[in-house]
C-alpha cells in the first residue's frame, strides 16, 4: 500500500492584492508577493505595506500563508533600509521572506529575528550539501534551481530534512535560473534587480560584420522565423506524484505578472490534482481535463523543463509561441440570485448575446452557458457588454457563485 508522506503546499504567484485573494480563493495554500523593494519583479504591481497587511489578514482568514520575495542581487547602496523592511514585514505577519543575497540573509537574521527565510531559486541550489549548508545557517526552506532533475530531488531529499520548494508550472528562463544579463545589455535594465524586459523572447537576426548579411543558419527553416532564445513554458501536471513521493514540501507556480484568469485557472488545476493524489495515492489517475484546463491559459507550448533530462533544442522549441490563448477572460461573478437565476457579472472583456461562455470556480467546477438574455445595471436589455468593469446581469440555466470567473472561446 502506498503511504502518503506529506501533503505539499500549492504555492501561487500574486502580483497584486486582487491576484492574492484570487489565488487563495482558488485553492493556493500560500502565495508569494513582492514588496516595494528588494524583489525581482519591478513591474509586477508590488505591494505597499498597507496592501501587505490586508493580504496577510485575508490569507490568515483562509488559513493560507504569504511569503515576500526579496531575492534581488544587492549592489552597493541596495542594503540601505533592508533591516527596516524585514522588521516591518515580519510585524505585518508575513510567514517567510524569500532571499538569495547572503548580505540580505544576514541582515534579515540580525534585524528581524523570528522571520523565517527561504533561499530563492536565484541562488541555484542544486545539491544536498548546499541545502544542508543553508539549513545550518538557519534557513527554513530552499527553492531548488529549475535545472534540478527529478532523480536529483530524490537524492537531495534522502540527505536533508530542510524544506524543499520546486517549480511545477510557468515560464522558464533560458539562462541559469534567471541569472541573466540579457536585459542589462538590450534594454539597460538589470534582470537581477527586478528589471527583466524578457529580451530572450525578442526575435533576432544575426549579422556577420564583413558581409552585413542575415545569417540564414539562425532562422527557422519552416516558418522563416528569426532566431529567438525564448524557451517554452513548464507544466508538471502529469508528474505531481513524483514531487510528492520524493518529499517536495512546496509546489511553486511561476507568474507574478500573469492575470487573475491565469492565476485562478492554474491554482485550481494543481489544487485538484494534489488533493486527488493525496486522498488516495494508490488509485490516483490523471485526468485529461486538468491539462485541457491549463491549455486555456497557456501562451506557449508546455514541457517538463529539466526534470527528466536536459531538454534539447526541439523540446525547448525556442521562439515558437502557441498561436494565442484559445480562451478570453470576459467577467467575474459578483452575485447570483437563486430565485431569478440571474448572475451579476463584472465585465473584463466584451461579450454578447449569443456567445457560448464558460463559468469556472474553486473546486474545479464548470458551468457552460449560451447567453440568451442580459441587462445593464439599470435593468435595460443589452446585446453587448462593451464597457470595461460594467455590471451586467446574465440569465442563467444553472447556478454560479460569487468569485466564479467567466471566459469564452475565441
Ligand atoms: S531576459 Fe529571458 S532569460 Fe533573461 S532573465 Fe529575462 S526571462 Fe530570463
């Protein structure tokens, strides 16, 4: 009989307060956010202390945790104010801080005792000796480098009891766990201080100086696409048992800059998969519906990253985007009236009478509906919900719940 060692947490990204609440509502056990300093996502809608307070209070009400990423590579002058920052987030009730720079780690330990520290993936931890080193230094958890294989995770777990966090879904860097200076060179923005402009995903031609001709060897022969270093995304939905059986404590979803449509969908799927496995490991069966759901928000092809060997050029499919996401997020349910079967929806993208839409909610619930009748907030019948954030009443055949999301196939 298979014995469940430990149920891992599902850890979701939250670039804003709205995304934090969405991620937790859709099943995340924990979220990671950025503060106004020391993080690696300067454009991710980072949290003020007041927003953090609200986010932490919301998380506690739902028995979830909030971690703050402070994983920049700190240059001279960057340390100023770090002690205050760590003390403040500790006092707000943040569960742990994610750090990679040793100076920030030491500052946090000295200035904010009691605030647990997780080593960021940015530190590229790839062996158990490294994990044990950081455990001895007093760290609670290590986020593994994305280049670690599943066999290595097994070996690491056999030699350390420090908590292990591993990525299960999201964008990959073509450089080593984000240690990259491409943005620094191409757009004068330091990727290791929060400024990555995703320069690897641009399209390039190579020129040979003497002849000034395009080097054809670096274009895709079939599509004539220019050369790109853009890696496909990772999805480990087929391999959740491997993580759990190898003792991974936290399953991390990438994407603090992604939408609430993305966060809700991905958290929902992995919550369902992890719960399904943990309820009955011996009889766990993979559900194709989980993968189908992930494809509704996928922007690139999906792969297993480095978990089962170093991916070759074809597996990484450099530069080939998935055409476009096949579903568009069009609204969020604000309330539902059981008696009239009318849902009040906040519009996020336009939709019309005649559209076939899908409502989805926490717990992997789905309701499919053709819109036959709808009204604006004044009760007037309308054919099209055209204005962003407008309130629309939609006649339903089946009930939905507040916070359910609504999307339509493109
Ligand atoms: S430019 Fe690309 S490879 Fe470099 S840090 Fe940004 S996403 Fe990663």
